[in-house]
């Protein structure tokens, strides 16, 4: 799965200007591409804010996908099951709008947004492009107990336990599952103290190897233990 | 015949209970099942009047007794119930939900964008009894009229698919696709003249001829 981050330079616009404080806020608009291998699931995230502000999966995805065959699987943590949505383009869904529909014909209300993710599959090799504004500033997500799909809140590749990402994991319990394309590689979180000292904390596999960084546009499963936590972080570019 | 099949399925269930199961979502995209039995040859997307199950195997070389899928506008099915029985005897397994222990029986969706899609368990994956926990299985969809019964009826209108290649999941948290992604294409459910039916029809014609001859004397 080849991902390319082509954010930054596409368009740069000054979003707001506060003359008194001399503070500038820049909206960085761009895109990244994700290449899908035919008939192979990819665990992806929409790490940009789309133009209409909804980040509905129906607005973020569609271009490049095969109507009546492409799938989006969203995890339901309450039932611990996936809900499967099939993509129908406007012609195949007419008179209903194009988008992702569940088996009963309900249009998906799921978000394909920063911090979230879903499995995406197409029967053909294809490239999907996620377009939008790079999220900046603070964000807050809830991390419930049990399995759920998460992603880094911005289109960057870094370690999940970094201060920047700040995921509220429970040491020696929380499990990170990174999707390989056909199965999961599991990692357990150890904080600095449990890992042996300052700077050593992180997600380790059973052999003591640190987890690789999630790539841009990818999502991951985490099984969280303990109690519901609040995940806060802040990005600025 | 039904008793024989039931015993075979039960025996298979006992044998299979010691193996791990793979997860399967038995569903499809829209317009998957067509009703050809209400008006043979004039197919319409099935209006919630069919049931569907599937037969499966792990062997990529196992063939089916029928050579083609049932067309969406067929005047008669491309397979017979006798061939379904033969397929089961030759190693095709009747799909069974390992959680419920019941035969997997889906329905077609009534209306909306997904009208005519196959739906079982809300398209949520389930453990397929005695299946492998990884790799591919090979499946054929079998569909019939709801008038014939809610499990494989072995009589009445019938529709069959070509062989679908399906990648099973290792657990409920494994992503799995639909049958459409595995190559399933829409099929019809059409009348099936079984040998017994043909024989009965022949008897009826003979009786009618005899009655007319007697009446004309």
C-alpha cells in the first residue's frame, strides 16, 4: 500500500488574521493518495477535513472506486462487529444519492475523518485521493474500553505514543493491531517506567520490537483496557 | 431423500466441531436474485419471495453437476434438485452457522438501493461451521422460492450460481467481503422439472388420453 503525502504546497491561504495579537492561522489545503490492491482490504483514515466540513464517508470517498463492488467496513464497538457498506455511484443508486449503503439500503452516516478509520476494499487495483484541509489546533476524542479503530489526527507518520499524538494507552495492557493487508500484527503498550526508563516507552511486539509508525492515511485497531479515556492532542503546521 | 441429507449434515456437523472456523458474510450487492418462477422467462428482481443458502468446499478443483448459473430470465433452472443432492454427496457442504447451528438461509432485500440483494445476519460475518480459519473457500449460491420452505426444500423453483471464490476471516474482527466481490453474479430462480415431476406429468397425460378415448367410444 503506497501512500504519498502531497499536502502543504498545493494551496496556501490565510484563513484569519488578528491584527492586535499578530497571530496568523494558515489553512493548508492538499491531498494524499492511497493505492489499493484489488480484492485486498486496507485499513484507512480520512486525515484531512473535507470542503463541506462533514467528513462523511460519502463525501470523502467515491472517486476511483468500483460501483456495486467497493466496500467500506466500519467497526461498531458496541456490538464488536463490522457493518458492511457497498459503494453505489449516482447512476446505480438513482434516484437516491450515490454513496455507501448498508445491506438494507441505508446510506452510511459514518465519518471518514481524522482520528477515525475503516476498512476499504475494491475489486480492482486503484488509487483513491483524499482531499481537504490539514487539521490544526486541538482535538478531543473519546477512547472507550475495548476494540476500536483510530488514526493519527493529521496526515503525518509518527509513533503513536509520541507526545504529539498523546494516545492515552494503559501500560502493559492496551493492544495495538496494525493491519498488514491480510492479518494483524499485535503490539502491547509499555510506558517509560514499565519499559525500563525514560524515553523507552512505546508499543512493543512479543519479541520486544517497537511497532512501526502508521503511514499517512492509515488507521489501526487499539484494544483499550481500564476505563474510558479522553484523547487530546494538538497539531500546528 | 430429505432424511438422508439431514443425517449427512448432522454427521458433518459432528466431524467439523473439532476444527477452527472461518468467518463469512453472506451478502451481495443489489439485484442479485431474480424471480423467474412467477412468470417463467420474464425475470424481475425478486420481491422478497426467495431464500438463499450456499454450498462450499475448500477444494479449488471440485466442480458442480451443473455447467452454468441460472440466468436472470430463465424459463427453467440450469440445475435440478437431484444435482444439488449429488453435489452434497460429492463434497459440497451445506453452509451452517457455527453459532446457531442452523443452516444459513438468507433473504432478498425488499426495496431501496439494495433491492434484491442477498442478506443474511444483516451482512455481519458469522463463523461458518467446519470451515478453515484462513484462505479461500469456494461456494455456490442456491436459491429457491419461499413457497417451498425455509430450508433447502429439494423441490420447487431453483436457482444456482457459478463458483465464487471467497476469502474467509480468522475472527469477527477480521474484515471480510461480500459474495459479489468473490465473483458472484445475479441469478434467477426458475421452475425445475425433476424426473419425478416429469414422470407424474407423463402419467397425467396418459390418463387424459385414456379418458378421452373412453369418452369417445
